[in-house]
């Protein structure tokens, strides 16, 4: 049995050979079980133990040992079974690298990266921080057996700066953050109003009314389409209103209305179905 500590000190022990004429032992090592084993003890070992030192910064994660026994006539026994020891991981993983961050036509943030080339990955976490916020928000994490290299962030951005960062962990839980990528997010249009209705009144009036879903609406632009023609702006009303009445109506014509809310962030316009008065 054996162990390697965080300083690279190897300590191995084995069961003594039971033959009465055993004189000493020798220890051999290799960086791969299929390589030729090389002697690593400078002297004959009188006790069934050995202390070695290994470099922990090498590319190999394991080291292998074998032991032989020698009798008083220096006859050598067969090699023992191979002892495989795993080196402590003192090297953090290589960082992931962003290759693209940008918004698509729907204002979702598209994020692409290359994962760490380290072979002992445990997981990768993706974080976001908005302008003015002190804390990072974890968006997603992936284990080593399910890594991806693309993510779509559908957060409703309001035109503020946003930063992204990837943190890569290895199996020893050492971690390495990526470079931080800041980008100014374009605002994603919101649904500021809902349930837009158009009804005919008996007194030659068409009435629009709707529900307000967003509080910071400054005003509404009301557009009208007559008989399928291009919409025209007919009225601007306060953001406090939720009703509009149109008295400029003629019988037999087809009408359609568009309500465009103007808010502190982009808002979607809503249109009615066509109606014949």
C-alpha cells in the first residue's frame, strides 16, 4: 500500500517476504504500467518500506511501483504486483475561453465558448452579472460528462451592461475563472398591455380598451387602418389611460387599430382584428 501527500512525498509499504534468507528489497517505478520500470532506491532496503519524492506538476496523474526481494546470495524474486498511486492534483484546470457573445434577433444573448482542455474536469458553471449589481448569478452548470459550448440567455434586458464568466472545476475541486466578458445588452421588447378589445357602440363610435401589464408607460400612440390601407397615427393619449373612443367612423368601412405603448423600455404594439362598422 502507499500514498502521496500534497508535497509529493511518496510512502509505500509491503508485506515482508516470509523466506528466512531474505537480505533486502529494491523498489522500481514507471509513469505508465506498460513502460519499463526503473530502479528508484539507491541502496538495498532492509525494511519493507520506502519513501520517494515525485514532481506533482507533470502531465501524468499516476505513478506505478514494483518491489523485488533479494536473498543472501543476491538472487532476485519476481516482481510484486504493480502498485498504482494517484498524484494529488495541485494544478488548477486550464480556463474556458469565450468565442462569441451577442444578441440574436429576439434579443436573447447567444454565448459560445471553448471548454478547458484539462482532462480531469468535474464541472463548468456559467455566471451573469448585470450593471449595478454586486453579485454574480449562476445561470447553468454542467457536469464533465454533459458539457456544452453554447447557451442562450433569455433574460429581459433593459439596455444595461451585462457580464458573463465561466468557472471550470477539476476533480480536486480546484477552479479557474474565465476572462470576464462585458457587453451592452439591447432591451428586449416586453408585453406592456394585454387583452386589447374593440367593440361597436350604438352611437357611431368604436371603442378600444385594454389591460395594463407594465407600470412605467408614458403614453400610447393609437394607429388606425381603414379598408386595409396603411396605418395612420390618429391620437396620442396618456399612459394612465386604458380606453380610447373613435368617433370618426363611417358605415360599411373596415377598421383595424394598433395601440403602441411608449415606456422606459421597448414595448410591443398590439393590434385588433378587423371590424366592419
